[in-house]
């Protein structure tokens, strides 16, 4: 049975730990300039229904470093679910390529793609989640804190795909996860219910940022209007302004708290320049680790 990487919920804690081990090995080799063509001659189609910088660059570069080849399909190319049925393109690409990476709007399209593809499918973001991002995030925390469990992670902002992915991660690794969102913008209730039922982590949903950052090891934020929600940008700004990560809020937090953002950031909205450029910010380590973690995911899916 082929395996996909669609949600962290589909993986056991041990399998996730194994991805971290492979990440370390491949990252070390990359830093030493050692060849690691563990996916030699393999090809990957990358379907993008939404824009991207990090996801495209890190997957394309990563696949090359693994000895394979990645092709970029822009939002204008396939027209997945519009010009062509998801299940048709899934079967077509499976005849050409060894693996698929996709960034789509509807999460059920991602699931359908995986169901009909006979090769592994990696989720490069949907409206519901962004599992590669959260794997890179927790790996980055592990590098900085020396551990990836028993930490207080505070996510402040929209209860979006990033928030949902943190919640899914908290169902696997023991964490104290706090999601702090304005009323009406909380994360997916089913995901919360599932993660809490696993009894692995403490998961709180709060609405007061000053209370949420108290004692946090990591303070994380993301854009207030995600891709596809551009029309709501101005209305959301008014609602979310009290949730901005700025120096004043950082004064309520531990001086050693790390600041993270999946990027792209809207500087001056969800995070201010002095915080994102400040000494507690690890946003560029986080962006770099996208590539190392994704290489490990590709290697695991292709080589077992
Ligand atoms: N963080 C992230 O996925 O960035 P891109 O949207 O630029 O790929
Ligand atoms: N929540 C953001 C994440 C971008 C990486 C979005 O979906 O646009």
C-alpha cells in the first residue's frame, strides 16, 4: 500500500520521529556538501492551485538535491477540479511521475487526489492544513530548545490551516498548546475534539493575547487573511489588530520565548518589524527547515 503525507493525523508518533531522524541525516549531509542522491532518477509533479515561494523553492531544490527532478505546474496549468477532474489528473500524473506534491484549496480535493493516485501524494497546503510546515516548525523548535515535547506553544491569530496543523501535531507529541483567536475565528472544532480525545497534550483556546503568551516557549503567528480570503483583508484587520505580535505583547512574555511565523508575513499587521527582525525570531531557520524536512518526507515515501 502506498502511503501519502496529507495530515499529521495519519502518522504515528514513531513515524514522525523517524522523519526527524532522516531530516537530521539529510540536513547534515547538505551542510557538509555530501551527495545524497537517495531518490536518484525519481520525478515529482508539483501542482499549485495557489501562489507560493517557500513551498515551490524548497520542494524543487530538495528534489534536485535528492538526485530527482521536480516539475512546477502553476495555477494556470492544470485547472484541477475545473478544467480536469481531480481523479483523472491523479491517474494521469501517476503514469508519469513517482510522487506528487500539491497545494490546493479544498482539502477534500487533496484526499481525492491521494485516493486516485497510485503514487504518494504530499500536501503542500490546503484551506484546512499545512502539515509540511508544522513538521518544519517543530523540527526548528527542537533544534533551538533541544526538545520537541513538553513545551508551551502559543499560536496567536486566525484559527486557520496552520492552527489546525498545530492541533493535529499536539495529538502526537505532548505539548501545552494555546490557540488564541478572536471570537468567530477559532480553529476547526472537529480537529480540536479529535486532538483532545487523544489525551496527549493540553490544548487551550483563549481569546486574550496577553494571557496566552504568559510562560510560552514559542509564540507563533500567521497572516490574518489566508490565500483565498483576500476580499476579507480590510475587515479582518480591524478584528485582528489586538492580536498583533509587537514589543508590547512581547513584554508580557518570557524573554527567552522564540518567535515564529510560517511566512509570508504581512509586516505591520500580524507582526511588527522589531519583533520579526528581533533576537527572539527564528523565522528564517524555520523557512530553511521546510526543505530539510520535506526531503526526509519524500525519501521516506519513496524508499520506505
Ligand atoms: N510558508 C509557506 O508555505 O510559504 P509559501 O506560501 O511561500 O510556499
Ligand atoms: N494561512 C496561510 C499560510 C501560508 C503559508 C495561507 O493559507 O495563506
